[in-house]
């Protein structure tokens, strides 16, 4: 009886800590029309209201996506992007991807996309310290992208120097009315801090903008220690039963 009780306790700890050890999938939507502090200040009332009260114009419609966090590191980020007007898709390309690893309103990393193309491959991940209200490459105003609706919104930042490589799945036209998945893979894992992080992304015209804050489970040393004890306990029980049968 004691054997089975010990096995049950070990399995309980294994199940309890499994999401933290093997990865957590976080689903997010498109909850914000613009990045905090980046609403339109156009002197034209009608135009300003249109910019600040509509999630997207034209193409595309970024519906949300998924983030995968494994052992406190971001390992994958994907966006569900809907083609709402096939005649305009050809002028689009992904904007830079921004990541705030502790949700302190300062971007810590950027994936440089604007100066690259939209095909699948390896792209540069740069370490930065860029305040949310800092200086950026702005849609349309800086000649970036087509004459979109949400101009004067951040879509990139100037970077140079040493960087790591991430895997980009490509920006593929799914056909009008259909949705494509735009995926970024962080092969080495991007360490997150404190249980919260934020992401920012758009296309070059900023017709739709993603800014999402997310929570994730922080692996606790004590919990991981209990997991280790559980695994050792299971191994010990199995070893004892194995040798007991052999002796019998």
C-alpha cells in the first residue's frame, strides 16, 4: 500500500509541474488598436477618429495568435493573418517584431524584418533598449510601405551589429478571405523575466497593429526540486520492485 501511495504522490507532482517543464501555449487576440501612447494626433477630426476607433483598414486583419513559453523562455510566436483584399496584398511585408521580456514598457529585442524580404529563412534578432515612446521608423511617413491608413505608427527601428538568428516561416498570400500563419521560431529560447512579457508587431503600412501583454507560469526552483524528487522516487520504487522479483 505504501508503495502505491508513494507512486501516487510522485505522479501528482509530475502532473502539477508538467506545463512548466514541457511548455505553455498562450493564445492571444488583437485587443489594441494601436500601441499605448501612439494614437493618432491628426488635426482632422474625422480622420483622427477613424484611426483611433477602428482595428484595421484594407488589408490585412491580424486576428491574434499563439506564443509558446518553455521553462521561462519564449520559443515560438505565431500570428493569424487574414487576407481581406487580394488586390492590395502584394504591397505588404512584415514589419519588425518587438519583444519586451518583462513588460516594463521598454523593448528588449527586435527581429529585423523591414530591411529584409518576406520569404522563409533566418533573420536577425537584436538586443535593444527601446522605450515604448521612443524614436521609430514610422509607417508611410518615412517612406515605409504603401500609403496606409495608420501612418505615423511604429513599424521598425534602426539596428546594427551583433545579433542572433531566428527562424521565420514566411509571409504567404493565403488568398482573399483566407488566413495564413506567420511564425517566428526562437531556436535558442528567448529568456523572459517575472511572469509577464509584451509583443508588438504589424505590417509595413500598419493597417492593423498588434500590441499584447501576456502572463506565463514561472518555473519555481522549489517546484522543480519536487519534480526531481518525484522522478527519483519513481526510479527507486521501480528498482526495488525489479530486484525484489529477481530475488524471489
